[in-house]
C-alpha cells in the first residue's frame, strides 16, 4: 500500500492536503512593480506566491532584499511566500558561481517574511558552508512563522530517465540541509518524457518518502503535469500571474479549473 508523504504547513496552507496548491510567480525588476504585481496576483486567489528575486534590480544588495521582502509581506498578508534566487545554470538570472548566493538566501531567512526558500540542489552542494548558515539560523527558531527549505533541480534541455529522477528525489530527501520539499522541473522532448517524469514522481510519492515532491514537466508538452499534479503526487503546481516565469505555465483560473476537473472531490 502506498505510504502517504508528510504534509508541510505554511501558515494556513497545508501542502499535501486536498488538491495540489497553486503558486504564482512575481518577476518585476523594480520594487514598485513588484508590489503592483503582487496586488494583481492576489486577485487571482493563489495559495502561494513566489518572488523570483533573481529578476530584482537590486538583487546583490542584501538589505534591499530584506526591505523588499518586508514591504511584500505587508501587501500579501498571510499568503505563504516562496523566495527564489534562480541561477543561470537552471534557467534564471543569478550567476551560478557567485558565492553571494548563500549570503542573499541568508538575508531572506533573517527577514522573517518568507515561508519557503528555494535552494537549488547543485548550489547547496557547491556552497555547503553558506547553505549550512541558512539552515542553522532557521533551526534556531528565530522567525515568527516557520520557514522551510525546498530543494530544487531544473533541466531545460532534457528529461532524465526514471531511475535518475528517483535518485534526485532521494538525494534531496537525504540531504543534510533537511529539505522539506523536493522540486524537480524538466523539459520533455516527447510525450514519453512527460510520462517518465510523472511516473517517477508517483513512484517516489508512493514510497516511504520523507518529504513531498513538487514535479513539473515544462513547456506546452508538459501541461498535463501541471493540471494533473495530483496524479503524480505533486503537492504544488505553478501557474502564471501577470506573466509566466517558466515555459508551460498557464493562468491561475485555467489551472484551478483543470485541477478541479481531475480531482473534483478534493
């Protein structure tokens, strides 16, 4: 019998209960634009919001990151907020070899304004001391609301085989950083690639997995993995707010409709 993965509570939202939750990205480069984008996305009634801080014009300034997060928290209220500093290696804009990566994640942690910090698995392995600093702070319980880490891996070139995907999930689950979520997003070239990702995610979710998966097959071909996130055990799915941050994202209302069609009883 499949083993249910543990749930993750983020304020009033519980990942792993009911349908997969919807997260919308914020990518505006300026602070006024970011706050306006957040207000527009709130009208779409997401479960979570993600700030793609690698798009921010002052991304290298830790104090400006903290200030922006505090203003963003004031706008979004009790909506869980994901902080993401996506690197160029994995489709973002922040230099993958810049050690400031860990410094900026630490500033996000001490802001006491974020609920999830996205940590690319490759970055955690490249900068173990910087990652440990973030973990040590969060383990100290200094934030008003618990902040968790989400391991992530993005491949915009191909979909690895099932065993390689399972190895990635387990590497995230077993990592000393103590990740609470395991996110994998890969690019399919064929319909079989989409099935491979969803099959690997379902297999992992049905095992004695210590942390829940977040699984995405990107691009138009992978659309079914977004609306059918629950079928592969994924607890979170990403839509587009005022703009998309990754290929294949669709508007929140269409995503919500698709989720309800595939899981009407949730």
